[in-house]
C-alpha cells in the first residue's frame, strides 16, 4: 500500500507530528515525575488526532479511491 499514497497527506503528517510532540512531552514529564505535565502531553496526543481528523474533513486527507473488481469467467 505504500506505493498508493497511503498516509502521505497534509492531514496525516500534521496529526502524526502533533501526536509525536505530545508523546515526547508526556514521556519527559513522566520521567520527571510531574503528573500534570504528563497529562498535558496526553492531551496534546489527543489534539493530534482531532487536528488530523478536522484537516481530513476539510479536504486535506486522502481522496476516496474506486476499486475495480475482477470477475472470473467460467
């Protein structure tokens, strides 16, 4: 599927980058034993999903593809 543009859209990249930043924030604050910072990082991770979904709804995601079905002759 990688050759068919799977996930190579502005919506996907933006959502993943925001979620990755949230993961880094949550991980750093977990090591520092700061629960408030950890939960802030978790909120950033969720925001990445929301932003990616909103961008997809705005038309910046992958376009629907038509699949052809092969019929067996017999």
